[in-house]
């Protein structure tokens, strides 16, 4: 691919259901296939490894069959670092790609606490892990939520990248936080299906276009897939089977361009890889125009929930809060987009110093612009 262009692969596939080792094997093969096709960013759906708990659409959480499947999910969850993550990193290295893979994370193998997580891996190792901050519906019974550290972006050779899973993509505050971080590429990962036929494609389209338009970012919406193996394993009645077979046609992996135009897809139901070539220069003008509507002096989003009880301005990168973003906006508003980013960053300490000094003067009552009416602490003369 030429400079400013990126080939991506949205891998719409199902796991070797609740089988950790076979699913890792399958993922490695699919990453290799995508790499040979020229993809440098390869993305998978929600909980690809070892599978999403889609049985919760059919069974009560305390049903004996549900308990059996849930136990299998926990026992086949993985830890990062670990051999499974090492295998994905090795596949990313061989493919020369960055991989975003949904997985069930079990941080401590001694405890049955799991997260709905995403592994971001590259040729040089694990770039990061984020956890779904708001597991939804039946997921809430199984998955512990992530924290503030998971409202973040990840550095890539193509700029900042954001990732969310499932209904997180419908949360305007989450997507706004990622917008403030300047993400140029957004990965929206989804499960194989929802609770009724036809719903998945509609939701993926609405959210994908909204994020692409509002964040002026490329959006790669990728779903899982429902295989015959999964249907055989989950269907307990003819009605179950008919429902699962209908929903197997739902996944609609697609790519949306900045400002919301459909760029590639949607991929039909079933397994397959959707490829797309992204022009990363597209959206620059839209970003400039969109920033005109930002008013950091009037509106501010805070990310709460730090271990120290603090809150911070949105704009995280790898979990770190970007406190400079409001000042960066002010500098751009004053000098325009022609000012190089490096120069903007050099000016930030000076602008912050001026703001801090102005706040101190205001607190002391010394911010009157007319020096004739200003009383200084070391001036014995009374103010006029």
C-alpha cells in the first residue's frame, strides 16, 4: 500500500466454540491469510476467543445447560501475558500486522472472574488490553466491568486507534471521549447475533455511521459468525434451531468512511474476511470543520472512576488522561490548522502557565486590566 493508505481485514468468523487451543489455532490461520492478502490491520469480533455467551438469548442463566456452558467459557478464558497471547503476537509478526482480537479474559486463573476484553497485538508484542466497561443484558451476570483505563486509544503507525465492543458503540459519552483523543480509526466489534433476526445489521449500521460522522474516523464494524457447530451445540428445541439459523444470516461487517459513507460491505452472514483499502488522508477537512463546533470552554466530558477517586478531562491514550486537549483546541482556534502539531505542543506549557497565573491573580483580586485601580501587596499606597 502507498503512503497514507491502509489495507484492513475484518474477520467475520466464529470460534471453535469454547475450545481455547483450537480457537487460537484458527485465529493464527486467519491472521496469516489476511496478512498474505496485504492487510496490515486485522480485526475480530467480540469474544472471538473462545466464544461469546450467545446461549443467554435462549436459556435462563441458572438453567443446567447454561451453567455447563458458562463453566466451559470460564475454563477456556485466557490471561495476558500468556501462551495464547504469545501465539497471536507471533502471528501478527509473521503477517506484519496489528491485530485486534476479542477474547474472554481471566486475570487470575485461581478465581472465576472474567472480563469481555480486547487484545491489541503487533509485531513487537502486546500493545494493550482493554475491557468492556459496561457489559450488557445477560453479559452482566458473567463479566466484570472494565475501568477508566479502558477508555483509551492505542498508538499505531497510522495514528491513534480506538476500540469498543458491542453496545459500547451506542454510548455517546464513550464515543465522545474517543473523539477527543483524536482517533483516526475505530474498531467496533460485535457478537455473532442479538436476540432476534434482522437486528444486528441495523444496529451495526446506525452506530457505525454515527461514529464515522461524529468522530470523523474510519469505522471498521466487525461481527462474529454463528457456525453449524454452535447451532448444534446450543439448540435444544426446533424453535431454538430455527431462531439460530435465522440469526446466522445477520452479521453485517462493514467499513464506514469519515463523515459516514459506506466504504465496504456489508459482508453477508456466515464466515469470511472483508477487505478494504483506507485512504487515511480522507477526513482531514471534515475534522477541521467538526472541531469548529467544539467549545471546551463551555462543554467538558469527564472520565471518572480512578483508583484515587479523582476525575479527569476525557482524552486518554493507553489509559493516560490527555489534560492538554482543551488547551490544544484553544491554540488551534487562535492560529488555525496551519500551525504544525509540534509547534502546538511546544506552546501548551506557556498557555497553561498564563492560565494558571491568571487564575491566581483573579483569586487575589489582582486581575483588573486598569493598573490605576489595582492594589499590589507591596504597594503601601491605597487604591484610587
